[in-house]
C-alpha cells in the first residue's frame, strides 16, 4: 500500500498548482492517466482572465462573469475568485511562466480580449498559454523531492469509510490501476483531491483531449457527493473543420482580435443574432452557428482574420497559424472553416470556498468541481483562473489540518473476476454513447430527445456494470463506466430544468424563468 499526506488525482493546472503549494510541507502523490502533460490544461490556447490593467476593474470582471453565466453565478464565489485573480497570475509569473509582453517592447504584459469581456484582461503566452504554464509547473513538480508522480495510472474508485465499514463517511484514499502492469494499487491518504478535468469525451465532437472522461465527477458521485449544474455543457463555437484536424480549437482570441464569422458566400451573420456580434458569449455564438448550419444545410461556417497582417498573425497566433498552414489553410489569405464542439463542463461536484466536497477529506478542484463561478455558461478564460484560485484555497485548508493516524486499507479484491472475452463490447458502447449524446443532448435540446438518451444510458449502465463485476478492470472499461455515469447526470439535470438558460436551450421550454436556481442532484443513497 502506498501512502501520501495528500493524493491528487489529475495533473492539470489545478493539480500541479496544488502539489507545488503543498510539497514543502507534505508528501504528495499525483496520479495521472497518461503522461504528466496529457490533459486539457496544456491544450488551453487563450489565457487567464484577471484584472491587471488600471483601465479595468474588479466590478466589471464580476459583472462580465455574471452576465455570461445567465444569472446563475454564485455572487460570493464570483467575487472570491475575481478578487484573487491578480495574485494568482503573479504567482505564475514568479514560477517563471513566459507570458507575452506588449508590442511596445516594455515590461508590460500583453492583454487580449475575448467574447463576453468588456476589457482586455486576458494574459497569455501567445496562443499556447496552457502549454507554457504546464511545462513550467511540471518541471518544478518533477524536481521536488516530496512529490511522487504516478504516470499511466487511472483511479478506479475512491476508498471511503462507508465502504470499509466505518461509521464516519470520509475519504481515505483510492484504488488505482497501473495501466502498464494491470495491477490495482491501494493508495492511502489523509486528503484526496479530485482534479481530473471535465467530460468532453462524452460527446462525439469535442475540443478536449482523450483523457476528459468525467472520472472525478463519476467517482465523487459514486462515493456520495452531490453534483450541480451538469446540464450546462459548453460548446466552443470555433473548432477547426477539417478531416485531418482532430478537435483543434481556434481560440476565442481570434475573434477578440477582429476575426469575423461568415457564411460560405462571405456574408457576416453574427449581427443578426446579437448586438455584440462576434464578441457575444460562447453560448450565443455556438447557437448562432448551429442555427445557420442547420438552416442552410452547410457543413461549417468561416472565421476570417485575413484582414490582419501576416506578421501580426504569426506573432499572436503562431500555433493556429502553423497548424492551419500544415493543413493547407493560410489564415493570412483565407478564412478558417469552423464548427462548434463540446469544450467545457460547467457543472460538477459541489464544493465550498475551501474546495471541500460533501465527504470529509475529499476535495475537488478544476473542471470536475462546481464552485458556483460559471453558472449557466463559463466566461472565456475564467477556467484557468478558477484552477489557480481554488488550488490555493484547498492548499490553505489542507495545511491547516492536523495529520491523521495511518490506516491500513483493504487490498483490491480480484478473486471473483476473469479476463474479458469480448473487448468489442466496450468500443461499441463507447461509440454509441458519444453519438447519441451528440444527437440528443447537444446545443439545442427537446424533452423527447433527452428521454431517448436517458433510455439508452440505462441500458448501457446495466451492461457496463455487469461487465465491471465479472471481468478485470482496464483503462477503457473504467473510462466508459465514468462516461456513462456522467452522461446520466447531464441528462437528469437537463430534464429537470424547465426553461432555457445559458448553455441549456430547450425547444420545449424556450423562455427563461425569472428566478435562477441551480440544479442539484444527490447524494447517492
């Protein structure tokens, strides 16, 4: 049995930040499904939203967040995060993150603007902010003697007091599958932190990496945590439409720097849908694109930034410029074909301002948490900010606790399972789930479509649970089990919301109710 003071499941910005803040005082373990940098944080292009300019204000950032969130952002949480934005960014600067400087050659950092923001407040590292941040932090994590990184390990389930016969419902650690050897290891920890990211792979088309399978949300739910606002799945308006581009995101900042959305004949359409045009929040832009594509029977729309000089595009969007050029698209001369794709899970495990869940000693940070910041729709570039602020909050809470007495936990029991005989069941169910979620639980929903999805999910649930009980666990099985559980929570939440708000648009309930209420499910009995 392995033992740590704090076990962190996930290695995105939230997990790495927390590990660094704890490592001088504790033994920290990080479990990550693939390599240390194989998560959504490293894919983030845009940047981090914070009030860093004298022309900006905390109140305006708060107001922008609440406006984008459709009236559902928790006001206390929103202020808590925004007020800590500058210090969070300064901490990254102290770690050595190479943020882009202003073009004037001075010491000031360049701030860009994205949809839904009233000011330029996005600090970034060209168009690969997440990669720059993650590389900087990962080097420090790997060099720290108090941090153990377990790559190619995937959590199977949390170990709670209830599961081993204790009266107190607390988290004691986790069972973790070593994907290389097939062995399930038992890890004991005083504190366990879920930082596994979102659930983008529940949909057929997503900007998320393959690791985004809802693991933390599903494990927390099975352990007895409440979840909230799972119906609000954010679709990014502009994902590159190309047969050889696997879910390549075209950053919000392209529109922030003057990019225009156009139909195939070159006509702009966003002014027809919202007075803010291309700078409207993501839910509005994604629905507008979806509407125009369905109305006209077209496969994609076009994002045109070709009016900017080539030198400007190479400097501000080097990753996008190079990737598109590799695919035969010169963005300095021609528009970029784009479609919406699932991008961000706004809901998740309910947490307080210290990142605590409903279960003692279990924390959730990052995209698998529902802090109340995002409401019905996340404002662009608030996600990395949320990771930093709540990683710090969790660190303060954890370091303020007294150490616990080491407890021996039961080993994983494989005495009644065998090797699977037909792995095709997993791949078939995985494909079926993602396709019907895209068709029935997408950008525009109806009650009938949601009920169809719910019926299919119940059948898949039964199949997968039977498979899980009878065969040795594998990474693919664990991910599929978590995806089906997460999909069920999304559909349950969507069916319970009898209105259209933010990212949840229902043809059966097109109006927005006067009072904004969160959707809360659980806990599991």
